[in-house]
C-alpha cells in the first residue's frame, strides 16, 4: 500500500481528472450494456424457466453457447463496426453485452423455475393477461435472481471494458474514452503510475456502486419481493 501511494505521487492532477472522466464513460457503458441485455434476456429467461420441457431442452444448449469465449467474436464484430461506420464508443457497449448477457439469463431462468406452481395457477384462474402475470407474479418472483444477474453482469462488463475499449483491427488500433482503454494503454506503455491510478479509481467506483445501489437493491428484494414473506 505504501509503494502504491508513493507511485501515485507521480500522477498529475490532469491525469487524475482524465482517469475520473474515463471511469464515468465506462460506468455509463456498463449500465447501458446491462440494461440492453436485460431487454431480451428477461422475457427469454421467463419463457424458458416457466416451461419445464423447454427448460430441459434449451438449458444445455444455452450452457454450451455461453461457454464459448465472447472475445473470440470481437474481431468479427469490430470488422462489422468498421464497415457500418459505428464508432467504438457505441460498439464497445455491444461487445460488453455479448460478454455479460449470460450471467443475467441463467439467473432469470433459475428464478423462474422457483416460482410456486400454485401461485401461477392462481394467476391463471383469475384470467390475468401475460402482462398482468409479469407485473404481479413473474417479475417480483425473479427480481432477487435478476439482481444477482445484474451484479455479476456489471462486474463482468467492468472486466470486459479492458478488451472492448481498445481493440486492434487489420493493424489499426481503435480506441474510445474509458478507464478500460486507459488500463490497456498504460499497461502496454508501462506507465505504472497511470495504471495504478486507473485500477484504483475503477475499484473505488465498483465497490461504491456495490455498497450503495446494489446493496439497496438487495434490501428492496428482501423487503418487498421475497416469496417467504
């Protein structure tokens, strides 16, 4: 810790401001990637988890697909970004989403499978529409599982930022503003004070987000969305 403090003394105020600004950009991308993944993962996970026969068939397939390393597809995706003139600032969000969507999907499927059958039968007997079931039964039941998926997905997105905000394509380096690209650049150029500052700020933001937003989410899940209460 003392060596880290000594090293950080060589980081200028301008560099600290650059790191903080870059971290804000990455935070926005992490949240957007998590939100975009949820848009398709939540309904897909409910459909699979609520149908035992479909779950038996699709879960092994999903596990095989999820085990495929997403970064192996990054060169293909980057080539599509270049062809479509999509800047890496937006493209990196899609790359993050490819890396983290499975965390959310598996948790939603697990949550949907725990919904009591009698609770679903009551909703069906009252003739509730699918939207009413989703609002009153499905979403409250899977929310604790969805929250766990969000936490793990966000953590994965922070890690993925290191390889999605600075990529190479056909010998050309594509870079966007973000703490992930700063970490990659500092490590490649052996700028250890800047590397230490970037990792430190990222860690502070991640831990702070966990202790505030996600912690409050778990409290809400235990107070309002627990089937045991």
